[in-house]
C-alpha cells in the first residue's frame, strides 16, 4: 500500500493495464515509454502538444508544456487555476507555462485517464489562445 494514496498493488496493476490499453487505443498519438510512463501527442491550436504520463507514488501524473516563456501574462494563470478540476497551470523557472494534473491510481480507469487528458488539452488550448499562438 502506498503511503500517499492508500493504493494497493492490485490498484497499481489495474491502473497499468487500463492506461496501457487506453494509450494503445490512441494509435500513433500514444506510446509507452517504459513501465509506468507513456507519451501522448495531439495537435492543439496548430502545433503539437506532448503530454507525458507517469505512474508513481500511488498517483498518475500528466504534464505538458503549453506555452513558451514570455508569451502569456502569469497573473492570468492564477485566475485560470481557480475553478476546480483535474489540471492546473504552473510555471517553470524559465517561464514556460505547463499544464499538470493528477489522478489517484485507484481512479485511473480508461475513462478517467481520458478525462484527465481532455482537461489537459483544453487547458493547453486556452493558454495557447491567450498567448496569441
């Protein structure tokens, strides 16, 4: 059992199988990088969004760089982070705008992984539209 989420080994195995199946169903857009890590690439606002998925510590994390440094007013991200959801914006030290979300392993069904990715893509699309990109 993981200390963070209370997930069991069975939860982790079920999540691995669900995520593997989901990513495989995406065809060329999805790929398994290594055990517990996947990549998904989709076009968002005219250019690729590379979403990384990683299963660790009882959580499935998703993250993607949405906007390059200096293209978006950082204070607008605070307002964008206010509504509750699975994803939120963050900034790297160099000013890149990232979208990041997490799911507990016990909730990592194909349906919930899809929901997480849809929210990440929608958030990245919003950020790219706001940046004029």
